[in-house]
C-alpha cells in the first residue's frame, strides 16, 4: 500500500467537502426550508463524522462489495443498446429496486434497525444527508447499481450516474426550499423527502430515490403543505436512540442480538415502527 492510496480517500473527501459546501452553504442561506434552523445546529459534529466515515471508509467498502457482485451480475443481460438508452434503463430500474428496498427497510424490523440511523436526524441539512449506517448504505448502493451492472453499463458511465445520485441525495436533505418547476416531474424535491423524515407519524410516503414516479405508481406519494414560514413539523424517530457516532454504528447490532437471544420478550420479527403506527394513525398513507 502506497502513501498515495492512503491519501486518495482523504483527498476525495476534502474535494467533495469543498464542492458541497460551496454549493449548499449559500443555497441554504438564500432559500431555507426552515429559516430558524441554525447552521451550527445540534448533531452537526456527529453528521460530520458520518461524512468522514462515509468518504474515508464506507464508500470504499461499498465499491468493493459491488465489485464482488459484478461477476455474478455482469454479462447476464448485457446488451448492445446505445449508452443513452442503457443509462435511462439503469436509472429507472435502479430506482425501482431501491424503492422497494427502502420500503422494506421501513417495514421489516431487522432492516429498520439500520435504516433508523438515517432517520435519527432531528434537523436536516446537506451534512445530515450523510448520516447513514454503513450496512444500510452498502445495501442501498448494491440495490441501486445492480441493474446497471446487469445491463452492462460501462464503469465510467456508471460512475457518472453514482455521482449525480449522490449530489441529488445531498440536495433533497439540504435545508432548502427550491421550486423545481417542470423538473419536479423527473426528480423528487427536498420538500418531498423532508416529509419522509417526519417524526411521530407512520412513514408511509415518499420512498423514491431520484424521481417521484414510483411513489405515484405505488400510491405512496405525498406532497406536504408548507406555509409561508417554511416547514414546521418535527423530524426524527420516536424510539430512544444513542447520539454518538460509534454508538449509532453499534446500536442496530445490539438490538438485533437482543431480539435473537430473547425473541418473545423483545418482539423479534415485529414490524418496524412505521408499520406499527400505520394501523393506528390517521396519517394519510398515500
Ligand atoms: Zn427512510
């Protein structure tokens, strides 16, 4: 291992940090969805650690896992379709697979334990977008990219798709209120995704990754009403959750171990909070 291979992720992290900060800090100041939210908010340091962990460690793990799946998937359906057609198919099918993985993450307790980490953010901004358990993150990346690998999308093109998805994921978590206009037919807005993070209600809406069409198709689309003063509903999860970075990484495994060792007492196999709430909540479940 050379010094260059050790320093490359750090360089990529710093470059990404500089790029994202240059784009989103002014955007959040100019068009805030929650104008009263402070830049130096609670939990910012934890989210910065998630950002660092993702760039320095977990992104490389995701790439490695995807590389391991490549021999299983590649060439199975590889076609000679033109690259633009392949890109459209890969994006649409990647969205379809990850939509159902995301729904499963809210409905099935073992997956919810890892996905819950992402939902523990009580204030959203461009840094909070990186709050994600690595197990959730790696599985999401595999689901999202499997169709592209199956279809034989060239790696360089796939890299471009991954980068675009990553920037859009940051945008939809950012504390911004941007009217997308006709673009909203193609891409989900921050307002839609912020409402996916609502606290205290059944999360049964806005699961789509990039475009809102899957939520329309499967009846889970919900556009929240936002008043002139911006978004006011609370964000986060109701269940108790540790706040520290390492504690958040470990906690899902602790819960899983507990449920495996005492299934009858801990409610192993019970649905995730969103599903439990669904039966008793009057929240619209579109
Ligand atoms: Zn979610």
